């Protein structure tokens, strides 16, 4: 069995104007194979001039690209979709290699990029405006949706294919805009690879650009006078800064931020089936996703049985290298992430939570230097404990016990984050009440990961999102276009008739 997906060290290049260009920077950061702990790539911290070049190239490309009929624009995306399918296996291995997801999860990451591309192919219909004939006598009103110009996408490390090329680029460019993607420094290789597929599909120079840079250059990006909007995915602290800085500079912003998703398990829920759903949601992708399930709120009458079942199923998960077929839980993505999660586990112990499964001592033979943390479960987590309140972003599950549905939903809604929320029950009344009363933007009823398909928006609330339009769905098209409303009046050639048409006073 091969221990490595590949061994060679790479000095990465950034991508602009359909070229991979070696940076002139003196600063490179290390990218790791999380499964082995080995450095696999040197990632350039692009210079100011290189970042500005990417924006300049995107601006130059905009007039011709926006003037290209939308039907022709999406024909290129059809080809991108076919190339994603062609290279699915290679991209899957690349995501696993650089991020640490197991092969099934990595494939899902790429499939979500494919799904976002397919949704963008619907642009000719979803960009359509509206019209009203004879809005007033002789006056017709039509609205159009038009592209704005250059957009910036700031990408996190945890979904290196889906977020840049499922959420951001496809709808943006289908609408006629151009984009500069700032890939995450720990995991830029998938985005750089997919950018090349856009070139192969026939995307014109400058429409798609992928760079890596530091925070200072990120701020220069989001305040650049030629940038019209910013999509950010990351922490709430940084998201608030991006939102404030970019909106002050006159940009439109989508800022998708932290989460602390809760599930409420009522006493009538089937324990084994619910536990399996919780395992998948809490420990999938090593907990490094904003729709992970880090908190379960359970009615006391079944709490002992549920905790015992979750622990038993968690112990059965095989922890191992991302790209080994039978691995169920891969490593976390970076050494910094591993340290952070370990620190959070210790904090939970210090706060008095009951540690019923400790993943810190997991051992993976022949991969001892990988960034592994096994499934970790805390029981009897109270509301004053930070581990049950703040995002850990790792394979750590917190159990909170309550006496009733009402207490449970109050505990959930007290959290400042509201990306997703879930209820497990067989009771239709409580399910309906939950959907109505929860603060969560994406809600699951007996669904452990309530991520909507691409036709619907990714819909976080409270401190999980800042902006007016969410990513994907109709919201995505609203974000990447602006409305133009045209009022038209035509005169009859017969002067006598034309003089009978009064001037519109604005009354409908």
C-alpha cells in the first residue's frame, strides 16, 4: 500500500491572465500533508504588485466578458463541468492530500464544486429581470440584471474546491463579472488546479485569477477602487473586520462566519439512528466545517442511552490517512489547528465538563507525525462553559442535557451563532414548532447536516453571517448583479394622437 499520494515538493505559482506565474516574493509559507506532517509545497505570499496585477487583469477582462452573451458564457461552464467530472479522481486525491478529508469527503468537496457549476449554468434564466406593459398609459417598464465588475473571494482552508469554485466563481462569472480568488495559504492547490480547468474550457484571459497573500494584501484587495464586492468565508472576528472595512469602502459584502450548530434530540427519537447521524455530522471532515454538529441537546430521559451509543459508534471510527480507502476520520488540516483543538479539549476539562471519550492519544501506525485527533466527546456541558458556546472546529462533540423541548430550544437560541440547527423527533408538532422558533438559518428535521442543495442559499443567521444576500440560489444572482430599470414611451406618428398622450407624472 502506498503511504503517500505523492512525494515531490512543489513551489507553487499564482494564476492570473490564464498563466501560472512564479512570484517574485521572498516570503513563502509551508503547506503540509496533514496525514504525514510532511511539508509538500511552498506557498508564495504574493507581492503587492502581483496582487494588484491580478485585479488589473480582472478589470481589463470585464468589458469583453460582460458583453459576451450569457448563453455563451455558460457554455464555457458546461465544459468546466465536464472537466471536473473527467478529473474527479485526481481532484479528490488532491483535496484529501492537502486538506486531510477522507476520500469520500474529499470527493464530496469536488462534487459540490460541480453542483455549484451546474447551478451557475442556469444563469440565463436566473439573471432574467421583470417587465410590466402599460405600467401607466403608454409606458412600459422593464428591469434588467447586469454584472458589476471585479469581485474578490477570500477562501478558507477547509473546503478548498467547493468554496472557491462552487460558491464563488461560477455564479460570479456566469453573471458576467470577473473574480480574484485569494486561496487559503494552507490549502491552495485544489483551487489552482481548477483554475487551469477554466482555462482549458476556454475561459478568456483575466476572468479567473487565483492568488495567495498575507492579511495586509487582503485588505488592499477588499478596499481596491476597482473591486465591486467581496465574498468572505472564515471566522466571525475576521468576517466583521472584512464586512466593516469593505462596506465602508463602498463594496457589497457576503461574510460567512463561525458557527456552533446545535441538535435537539427529543425522547421519542430512535437512538441508534440518531447516533449515526450525529457521528457523521460531528466528526465528518474532522469537524472542520461550518455545518458540523458540535453540540447535542438531549432530553434527560434518553441522555444516558444516547451518549453510550454515540461513544460506541465513535470508538468504531477508523482514524487514519486521508487517502487510504477505509479511513473514516482523517487528520485536521494544519499543525496550528491540531494545537488549537487540543487546547480546547484541555479547556473543557478545566471547565468541569465530563470527558467520556478522549481523542488526544490516538495513534496511527506509520503516520505518527500526522495531525490526528480522534473523536472526542464531552458530556454534561453547561451553559457557562466556553466549549459549548464557542466554535472549536475539530472532532469534538459537546452534550447538553435538558428537561423539555422548551428548555432545549431556549438553550439553542441563546447561542450567538445561527448557521444551522437540527431536531431529531418523530413528533410532527414539535418538529413544526422547532422550524418556526429556531434561530438557525439552515434547519434539519431528522437530517444531521442540513446543507441545502445549490438551488437554495447557504443561509446563516446572527453572528454566522453579515450581508444582505447569501451565497448560492437566487441570492447569489442578486449579489453578483445589480438591477437596472428602464421606462419606455413611444409616440404615435400622428401628431394629433401624440399630443393626446400626457406626460407621465409618476403615478401608477
